[in-house]
C-alpha cells in the first residue's frame, strides 16, 4: 500500500463538506483542544465546556457546507464557539447583570507571576469573576471582539460593556497582586 | 503599571489557551455522536441510491414497454373502428365486406403502381402472411389488364368496378380446406365470397383454386393490384357511368364482393387472434436480452455484511431446448468493513504493515509525538464491472420460466478505494492524547482484471409483464474462488436480481 498523503486542514474541511463521517471525526479531534481552550474560559466547569464544544461542532457540521474556505477555519470555529458558549450562559449573564460585583469571594490560589500561570491557574482566576465580567473580558481581551460587538451579542449597552471590562481587569489585577504578595 | 499587568495577563492567557491541549477528544467525540447520530445514518441512502435508481429505471422501463405493447394492440382495434364509420355509406351488400377490408388493407392509401408491395407489406404484413399460409390457392395472377380495368376512383364502390370489368371465367369456387382458415380473415373472406361469386369479377380470382400462387411475393402484388382498382389515375373509363358511382368508399374493391354479414363476426373474432402470431415467432429467438437491478449483501471473512446494489444487462443465447448460455455486463458496488480485523488474505494484510509508520504522518497536525499505531478498522469500496458467463437450464421452457443457472464471472473494478484507520495508544499514554488517522489509497480505472474468479449460482422465476415482457425474480449467490481487486480480498455476494426480459411469456 502506498504511503498515505498528509491530510491537510483544507482536505478535511472539504471531505466534511461532502458529509464524510471519518473526516468529521478528524476535524473534531484536530480542533478539540483549541475549542476546549475557548469554551473553558466561558463556562462554569469542564462538563459545561464540553457540552458547549459539542454544540458548537454540531453547528459546524451542519453549516460547513456554507463555510467559505478562503477564511481561516479557526476564526470561524471560534466565532461559533463563543456564541454557543454565551448562548448557554445567557440566563446566567442576565442574572449576573444585577449582582453586586464586589460580593465575589476572594481567590485562594498558589499562582505566581503572570508568566508562570498555566491554564488551570487562569481558569481559577476567571471563576472568581462574575459571569458577565468574565465573558466580556474574554470576548474583548482574548477573542478580539470590540465593545460594539459585545454589546450587540450580549444585548447590553456599549457603556456597560466598557464598565464590566474595566471591573474585570481591576479584579484580576487585585487577584494577581494578592497572589504575588502571598508568594513574595 | 496596571496596563502593563493587563497586557501581560492578556498575552499569557492567549498563549496558554491558543495552544491548549485536551486529552478527552475521544470521549468528547463519543458524546457528540450520541447527541448527533444523524450524520452516520445519512450515508446509508448514498449506498442505497444505486438500488433505488436502478429500481426506478426498471419500473419506468417496464411501464413504458407495457404501454407500448398495449398501444400496438389498441392501434389494431383503432384501425377497425376508424373504418367502421364508412360502413353506413355503403350499400348493404358491401357492409360486411367493408369490415373485412381492414384485414387486407387497413387504412392504406391507394397505390397506383405495382412496385409498392413493400409499402403495403408494412401495413398488411400479418394479414398477407396469413393469406399466404392459409390460402395457397390464392394468387397474384391477376393480369395487368384486369388491374387497369379495375382501376376506379378512390371512393368508388367496388361493385361498379366489378360491373365494368371484363368478364373473367370463374369456375365454381371451392374453399381452401386449410384448418386454421376458419379463424383467418382472408379465408373467411374467401368463404364469404363463395356464394357471391359472379362471372366477370376478377377479384374473386384471388381465391380461385385454379390459380397459381406459391409465395407471399405472389400474394402481395396481388393485394396491391386490388388496391389499384380504386386508383383515380384510371378512373375515367369507369366514371363514365356516374349513376353507378357510389358514395365515398375508400375500401379496396377486392372484398366488397362478399355479401354475407354472418362472416363478419368470424372475421372480427379472428382478427383478435392475429397479433399473437408474431409473438409466437419471437419466442423462437435465439438471443434474448434482459436488464436487471440487483440488491445484495457483500460477505467476506471478518467483514460485516454490507448492503449494496448494482445493475446490468444479460443476453441469453439458446443452445438447446432447455439450455441457454447467459452472459452480459453488470456494474455493482461492493463494500467491505472490517472492524478490529484485517482481511484474511495475504496481500491485504501485508499492505497494512508498511503503512503503519507512514500513517503517523497523516496525524502530524494533531501531535508531534510518535507512537506505534494499532489497527482500528478497514474499509474497502470497489465499483466492479462484472462479466458473467453462465449456463442456464430451464425446467420447462414451453410452460414456465423457472430455471437455474451457474457459471463463472470475470471482470475488473472501475474504482477501488481502501481505507485503513489506526489509533495510537502509545501516544495517548505518553502525551495524554489519543488520535486516529486514516490511510486511504485509491486505485482508479481498471487497475486489475480477474478471470473466472467468482462462481455464480442463481435460481429464477419469471412472471409475465404485459404481453411481450417478463419480470424475473432471481435470487443469486456469488462465491469467491480467489481474491479480487488490487488487495486480493476474497469476498462474495448474495442477493436478489429483478430482471426485465424483453421477450414474450410462455404460452
């Protein structure tokens, strides 16, 4: 048997467009880590993140026929993932809008300087943030949305988006400084 | 200061999560499959599409042929009914003859010259042939003089022509004692003519025993000459007597002599029997053709049975009364699915081994870690072109269409696709990642030809479908005698052929 050709991302996507189940599996497993990395930041826990990832991939498989292969697949997947994760947390987001922000419990962690933070440390920090702040922080700082897009997606005023982002960053700084003092 | 911290944190988060790796991809995929099982089912219709298409094709083909055969029958009846409106315009003496005329020359325009037997043959073929067989005494000996004399206007009544004809000596008429003649229209005409024979009626000479008629060729021109009688080209001498010119009558004069109305029923009854004659003749064809659609299971050691479909045509060449040689061409899809097993033959098994090391390259996108792959599953998809050569034994070809057949198949594969999948358990242990790869090789366009490597056994039962076709239900089994395809996989097939045979059913 001849050596198999290297399967590129474009080939996998092309086969997925034709409904190949095997290539759907390949696509899922190739981008699973990337998807979980996004989903975990928006979700309460791992199970919630996994459900969001699967929901997003189902949307991907259903809509991949209309996907423009000229654009990066990761960007398309990220958009679907963020929207899916937000949709799953939308009730919480509305509830969190009325929560007193300063009621959040102080973080208990052994994290060190920023450069030493790993995924678990970052997720622990984020869990300390109210859902609305965490979501806006992730959307703006990590996933590249602007405040207009965030306001539209979450159904909040642009000014609120700015305020929540500011408060999220402030809270994270506080957490980091406390941790630095604990380790210092 | 705060901005710097924010930027550092943002960059760190991006770095960490952009390269985030998770070991639970397989579990996640299984969960997704539980929630999203539709995709797997969607591929089934693709496999069955061939079967559906072939079945629909067969259905439309059979309906079309059935309609076509019915149309031929209705056309015969339409010709009869189309001529009937003329009847009331005729004198009563000729009314019965008018109906009979259609058996001789149905809706034929008048022909002027003698050289048109072929033209008339097309329309009058069956009747004329019958006339030839049943009425050997009939002849084409009508002289050209008589023909010319018989020429009359297209719509001229035959009686006028008769009256104006030169006298021909006609001895006492004796009906031809041919047995099937009782139901034959021509013979019936002859019988009907008998009492009405008049001296001077040269048309009666068609059935005179004294006349010479040896072949259909002799009869055909004779029939044509009878039609000449109505040709306008020579109508002038006859039209000299306008008082005798009858109303519109496109019927040739030959049968208008017959006055008996009692024979009409016999003629109509016999007319219904006529189309069956060519059917009997087609039954004697040495070669018969069929098209068929097949639905079957592929089987092989270690493989799950896969439903597939195919279509093709066959030709049956008659060797003896009960024995036929059946051959043809078929296009069929064959799929095999080995889970946790490899095909049992040597070539296919060996072909996996070299690919193991290279298979990892396929998954380079997933991980940078190498490990020994383990076989997971193997699929083969072959679109084959099959040429069967079978001997068919019909149990009782005269009464039914039950038969058995056996033979060997040769052929090639238009397309061969083999897919092997591997998992990497070592990789999972080392890096917490379990990945899967797919190794696919496709051989296109007649990569190999196999000769007599499949044994065919079949049993068929035919059912009449319309008047000229048969639907044959044929369970079959194809047993592999050797490996097939580039991977030399021994696989067979068993299923059902739905076959449409383009011949008549047995009486």
